[in-house]
C-alpha cells in the first residue's frame, strides 16, 4: 500500500524533508508509519498526528491511499 | 458562516463591516449582540523584541479544523452567523493575526461562543509560529 | 479612554477603526488583544414587534457613571485603552445601541473587561428604554 | 435651603413634571426630599436616587444647593 507522510514546522526541519511516500505492506497503524519514516524510533509522546487531515492517535489504523501527518503541538498566532 | 485564511495584511473592521452588510442583510433586526475578538501581533514575546513571525499551517486540514470549530460552536449556542479570518505566512508587528466575529440574539451566547472559538482555535488549529528575533529565528513552543 | 453619547446613528466598525488609528498609534506592537461588543436594536422584544425605541438618559450623570465604569475596569485589569459609544434618543431597529472596545496585551483581560463593562453599563448606567409597539408606547421594566 | 429635584422616565411621566425646585428648611435626607415632592408619601423601595449625579440612599444627607434625582430602575439599551 501507498501512504503519503507529511511533516510540519520544527519537525519538518528536523526531518530535513516536507514529506515521504511510503510503499510498504507491514503498516497497520499511525505508529507503524512513524517507525518506518524515523527508521525505528518510537512515536514521541508530544508529537501530534493526523490521518486524512483529522487528528488521530498512535494506534489508529491507516489504509492504502491515506495521508498521514506528524507535527509538534500547535501554537496558533496568539501568544 | 465563513472561515478564511489570508496570506496578506487585512483590515479587520472593514472586513466585519462588509461581511455584516452582505451576510446578515436578511437578519437585520434579528441580531442584538455581536462579540468580536481581534488578535494583533505584538513586537515583544517572552521578553524578546520580535521583528516578524511566520505562521506555518497545514493547507486543507487547517481550514477543515477551523470549520469544525465553528460548527461545534454553532451546535452548542444559537448563533446567527460567525466570521473568522486567520493570517498565515509572514506577519509583521501590529498586523492583525486573527479575527473572530459572532452574531447572536443575546449577549451571553455571543461572548461565550466568541471566547470558545478563539480558545479552540488557539489550542487545536494546525498553526505553528516561528519568530524572528535579534539572534535569529525560533519556533515558539506551545503554551496554554 | 473615551466615552461618548451619540444622538444619531453611528457606524461602530468605522468608529473603532478610526479610534485605534488615533488613540493607539503610540501603542502599536504593544496590544495583542481587542475585545469588542456591539449591541444592536432588535425588531422584537417580549414577543412584540418594536418599530422604534427612545432611550432617555440623565445628562451629566450618565456620562459620569460610564466614566466610572471604565475607571473601575481600568483599576482591575491591565487595559491599554477603552472606547465606549452609547446611543441616546430615538433609535430604529438594526441601529447600533452600544459599542464597547477594549485593548489589552493578552486575551483573558480583554474578554473579562469588555464583558464586565457591558454588564455594569446595563445594570447601573442611567438609561431608560421606551418602546413603540403596535398598541402604542411602553416603558421597559428592568431585567437582569 | 434650595434643592433642585429631577425626575426621569416613567416617574417623570407619573409626576407630570421634569423637575421641582424645593425651598424649605426641614429637609435633612433624600427621603425627606421625596416626602415633600410627593406630598407625604414614603419613598418607594424600587425607586433609585442620586445626589449630585451619584447614586444615593434614602437616608443620605442633602444640603443647600444639591441636585437630587429620582428614577425607576435603569434598563440600558440592550434587552
């Protein structure tokens, strides 16, 4: 299956790229996606995730064609 | 109900005025209360002079989340209309960052809904702020 | 800090815009939050169609009381500026009755002060409302 | 002593006049002022009073030259 993975803000800079396209068979959850793109790291607790532009949790399922995003806590424009 | 993102400077009071004349024309005489919040960029944050900031967002998800926030408020209070504008991209001190305007029959629900929308927006809408200060740039960490 | 009574129709958003450009010019970059409340005349009250109302006031005392309300808010919160306009005399449906605008550094105090001012104004400023309805005129009794 | 007495809103209509000028010696309080202008009535509990444009109570003192006002509960412009 194919999954588009996007990164935002400080995470985007840390990853050194804005997105990945994953083509793999052994991916069932958001957590699995992170493990692949981070080469084996567990999903950091403070990182937020979205599947198809809706907030998601680490154990939420992903399926072929999904867009998964990872990003740091949101900060809005207001202080 | 209208939510929009804006990449360039906007005039919040001209926007509200124009919106009310268009979107609320049919509801003249019906709304008794309007609560408006305008967030403006300050030139000081965390003790440092800030010369500009860049607001990154997630095209698609940010608009969707803003729409959900307005829908949730709509289902919780009796709102006649809601208008939200949020800046993205490069923002200078004294520029308007966000405008929230809520029209209702009575003032309680106008204040409550406006406050609720701005808090939800601040804590759940995908925006990330990078500030330019004397020593360079920094991502601003989340604060409650 | 400016409080004024107004005998003719006024445009609340043009007023706020002009006021901010003048009174807050020196504070650009300092204010981060503006909370605005606009009260508008409805064409329905207590189940009756209302064609106009007359707002009587106590010249001298009304202005003084409005000034006290703003001063009290000022001493309780850290407010950068406050602007209040209140209509008096004959008012038609969809006319603005009252505008309260509060400028602060942070949003908590802007919302709290704006809300406080409008409640104090409603409950303690000497204004009395007489409505014109189908059957004639009536003084509106106080409601909380 | 001389006291200017003003009436507003529905009370003004009930009194049939907008103001009185009292010239009398036996007036010590707001309550006394009301007794004179209403020809002996006690001050109604719901009526509000002001002395020199500041809210006052029935037993507050009045002095020569004061302006005393009586009016119904305020209703603001908002419903």
